[in-house]
């Protein structure tokens, strides 16, 4: 196991990724996954505020834009489509990365 500093946050006016914690992980990919999860948690903590959309907001936006036709689409199809929109919305906001701990101060990145 190696130690990694994790950074996560929201872009735009939210300030981007910031140091969150140091963890032990098998490799950099595992550390990046942990940083990604922290970024998603931060996104979800802002849902409904400051223009950050939740799943329901994505659904309403898709209906209002005409991308969802509730009469012709199956419920499963609608949920899959909105899930994709929601994931795209999350990805457009979050910033995250991991850095191997080599003795440096995590705040220096």
C-alpha cells in the first residue's frame, strides 16, 4: 500500500479541487477513484443551490427542453436518459486528482 493525497472540489466559482485527505491505496487508479468519490460527495452537498442540479432538476430540464416524451418513452428509458444527463452534469462540475505522498505538505499542491 502506498499513501496518496486526495484533492477534490467543484470548478467554476467554487474554487476547484482542494486537499481533502491522505489515504492508503494499492495504486494511483484506486486513489483517483477515491478522489472522484469525494468530488461527487461535494457536488451532492450543493445540489439544489447555486445552479447545481439534482436528478429531478435534470429530469425537469429534459422534459421542458423536449428531450423526453413521457408518452412514447418507457419509464426505464426515461430513467436511463436522465441518469446519463445527471452524470454529465456532475462531470461538468467536479475536479479531482491524487498525488503520491513523497513527504511533501499536501497543501503545497
